[in-house]
């Protein structure tokens, strides 16, 4: 196993791909990558001890493989689901994806005025 990775990573699992990004000390994204689950397993092995904030729009059963990878590789993780944390913009409806809810909150925190967020 590699040495402990002290950095914070953001991991978002959508219906079609997994994305991860390193969060820099100033709060910006230092780098971002879209990858497959097997490639993520290799990344997790190399980053044992890393801290991950995870959002997964798939159902709980589909998430088990990803959680298994994180646990097996020694990656510390916290899952954020829709409405789990107190953010300025509340989820408008229960089927809103966590990824979209977090994107709306990020946009609001950057601009703090009426805006439109387009997620394609």
C-alpha cells in the first residue's frame, strides 16, 4: 500500500461514469478525471488514507461495489446524499440528483443572486 494521502478528493458517481477531483487548499479543483470503476480501484489502491467526499446517484445496491473498493483500499469516505447537509438551497423535490443539488448550491455560493444552472 502507498503512503497515506492527506488530500481531500471529491467523487461523484453518475449513471454512466465516475468522476473524481482533487480539492486544493484554496477550495478550487486542482484536477478532475472521469474514469471507470476498475480504474478508480487502481487509484484508490495508490491513495490509501485519502479522504473522499462521495455522492452517488445510483441506488444503494449499485453503490456497494464502490464502497467495497473504498473500504478495501483504506480510503476514508463520507457520503453526501440529497438533503444530508444544511446548504443554502434546499432540494426542490425528492428525485433531484445529489450531483445537481450540489451544483446549484455551488453556483449560489459563488454568486448569491438569482441564476440558472444548466446541467447537460
